[in-house]
């Protein structure tokens, strides 16, 4: 497997067209969907369109998170988007789609790998992301990986996001 970054447990590889079906399955699980602003059902057709129009054209950089000790099983995704070379910044996010990996520390591990990779690949000074304030596991993982809380953002009257960022020093 050709990984762009790896640790002892996890490898990060580029998304392929074949991954679309797995991503649709993950994103349509209610326990995962509740952590996204966009909560409509995903379809295979829409995910293939996203892959062709966003990923293949370099507008979004979408990676698969794989367990190295489990036959390279994909367990989630990491994404870089909203690349702004003029401001030397990019947005980062991830999700773990396999429930049996909860509590293994994968969120922190992937974020650490991706921050290191992101600073090198995109030559940015700031990587940021937004997380719903009630998504405690994600907040903890990102903070442990070095992200700092920058501000709270009101998305709607009922939802809030916390903007986290990591600056290259």
C-alpha cells in the first residue's frame, strides 16, 4: 500500500474511486452524520461526482485512514480543503467511520500525522478546522494533537462550532 504518512498503527493513503461506496456507508450512519452540518443522505452517485469534480481536480485533498495491523482496513477519512496559498492556510477535518475503533486514539494519531503532512505538502503556516462543541472525543483528539481553540462560531441558533487551529512556529 502506498501511504503518504504512517505511524505504527495507521497509514494515510489517497482516496480512490473504489472508496466511494465505503464513504457513503459511513456517512449515512446516524451516529456519524450528527457531527456534520450537511446531514442529508449520501448516495453513491453523489460521492462519485464529488470524487471526480473535487478530488480528481485537486480542489479537495481526500485521504483514507487505514489500520496497518488489520489488513490495511479503511476506518475513516481525512480531508484538506479550502486551500488558500495567498493566506498560507488550509482547512482540515477527519472522521472515523468504523465504530469498533472508538477509544483507540486514532483521531489524535491521524491529526498528528496529517498536521505534519499538511504543513509540508501545502507549505502553509496555519491549518484550521471546525468541530461541533458537543463532539467531545473529536475536540480532545484535536487538542491533544496540538490544535488550539481559537473561537466559537454560531452556525445556527441551535448549533455551535469551535474553530481550532495549529500554527507552524
